[in-house]
C-alpha cells in the first residue's frame, strides 16, 4: 500500500498538469495515472489502486519485475564506491568493462565489441554512424543510405526517428535525416500489401529493386527489429531474414538488428536475431538490459565493424553517460537474475499462457488477429473482420482505459492492444490479464462503442 493521502494525489495531479511534459503527450487526453510504487508484477497509483502490469513497465522493458531490493542495493554499493567517471578516451571503469565482456559472451558469433548509451534511440543513432563510418573508412564514402521499414519503431532522435516507420514522428520537425528509405514490413495479416504474392518473395523483390534504384554503392545498412514490436508483434515468415541477409551480403550492405525490445529474453533468447537467421553486423539493445533500474543501452558490433571505426582517426562519438558504472553494475546484477530465475524459459511459458488466454478473443467480431511471440502479444482490433478495417484508435484506447478500471494495465498502439508483461509473470497473472482484456473486448461493438 502507498502511504500517499488523497490530498497528495490531487496535488500530484495538479502539478503534473502544470509542469510535466509527458513523452508522446497528446492534447486530447486528460487522464493522468501517477504510479508511485511497484513490486513484482504489480504497481500502485497515487490513489492506492493496485494494477497488474501487463506492459513490462509500460515500455516492454521491465524483465525482472518491479521493486527488486537487491538491485537497489547494487546501485547503492556502486554509488558509494564510484558513482561515475568518464569512459571517454583512455578512461574506463570496471563495471562497464565487465558488462561489455558479459554481453560479448551472450552475443552471437563475432559480435564482441560493445558501445554503451543511455537508451535505444542513442543506440540506433550510434549504429547508423558506425555503419556509415565503416564504409567511409573502407573507401566507400558514398554508402550513406539507410534502409528501414514502415511500422517499425526505432526511437525519437532525428536519426532513429527518421528511420521509425510511423509518420507522426517526422511531421512538423523537418528536415529529417536524409538518405533514409522505407520498405514494406512482413505484416502477414495484411496480405493485401503483397499483391497476392508470397510475402517473402514480394519483400525480397522490393528490396532488390530498391537497392538497384538507389545503387548498392550508396547504401550503408538496413535496420530491422527481428520481430517488429511496436508495429504490433509482427513475426516474419521463417525465410524472410535469411533471404534478406543474403541480398544484403551480396550487395555489401550491413545489417543492424534492433533488439531494443527483443533483447535479453523477451522472446526466450538472449538475442532474438540469432535464431531468425539475421546474422547482424550490429545489434542495438536497451530496455531489458537493466529492466529499467537504470537508463542504459548497448550497441554490440562485430569485431570487423568495431575495428574499422575505431582505427586510424578513431571514433569521434560518445555520450557523457556512456558506460555509467551504476547502470552497468545494475545490468550485471539484472542479467544474473534473468539467469538464476530462468526467466528466458519463463518468457516462452508466458507466451503459451497468453496464447491460451487470448484464444477466445479470436471469436469476437472486433478482433482481426491475435499474435503472440515469446512474452509479447498483440490483439489487432478491427471494425470489420472481412475487410480487416482497423478499429478507430480512440475506441481501442477506451478498451485500455476500461481494462485499467478492471485493474490491468495494457497498452493501446493504434488499432492494437499490446501485452509485454514482466518476465516474472505467473500463469495466474497471465490468466487475469487475458481474462480482463477478453472481457472488455467482448463489450466492444464494431461501431467502436463500449457496452
Ligand atoms: N528501438 C526499438 C525497437 C524500440 O522499441 C525503442 C523504444 O521503444 C527504441 C528503439 C528507442 O529506445 P528508447 O526509447 O530507449 O530511446
């Protein structure tokens, strides 16, 4: 229980409205939920309401769950020992070094080098610079183009934001990063995107044509989430990444796997790209690396890419808090918990429970598709199942608000409801979350009204 009094809750609400600008704040939403405490799979708001967190802290990041005192102790001990000293130039610290080595041991093949950031967007920008620098240093400075995909989220800085496949990210803030081209995603449910062809055949053909149009000698890299999370848990056909990889390799184009969501166990593997045949040159990661106990991201690179960009004139790039020892100490302890409690395996069990719990939703007139991959799920809400017309997003927000009233936090994403629970979710948690969601969706009419 929180010891906040109702008066405090009202004051917080007023101060929030007056002073705090929320990321992705919308002008038309007046609702505020002030979270003041968390423990395991639960959080409490300033009014004392207990909420089941089916979102992994709201941003797919809380792998080990909330309120882990052992991580608080690790942070306190590290602050007492060394709160921070730069990692620039020849300096470093023991925790950043140990974490880099640990990540290299978990990463596939020749991915052995790590550059730390404070989050995913900085990581994606770092990866873009690394890819361009790599080619430039190898005598191909014209390789500046970056290939990304519609419906993919990569971040909110100018670089990562331009690569993001949601147009509102680029609107009104132009000019955006030049030389970014978007391809179609492997959104199999939307078969109309592929003109009746096999999705992978269509997408490979589009990729080949795009490379021909821009010129292979002008393209630095392609970026892609192994499974598109924010796009609505879009798992590609099994042959998609191996075939993309082959085309890119043939054309000398690097592949960046954006594992900011999928990394560190969300789909049951340390790095999802490995089992999907991506064989990336660079992996961006964040979120689950520290389960949100510190702001941290890691860009993992192949030996070849790292050696090329750090040799000669070196790498003129870095952030003040790259390799922050407190964040890195927390991340090391967080990885210990993931291993000790076998949370990667639990992610797969969570997937099974979500699949079972959401099965009844497939029968509803307003549900077009239910997709589950590891510990994440998306319910695609439609106003017409035959035409697959997306439900108005405001109606989908009402579904999320109603679920919260039933004590479960889920996330609306356009016409989808997404679940990405902490990897400590139990079968009871999964049952409660899916029951609540199915109950609310059952009350949703095809006209968007909630009974
Ligand atoms: N890449 C992916 C796949 C993401 O989902 C996100 C954030 O949700 C980012 C990058 C950006 O990370 P951050 O918000 O930590 O900057």
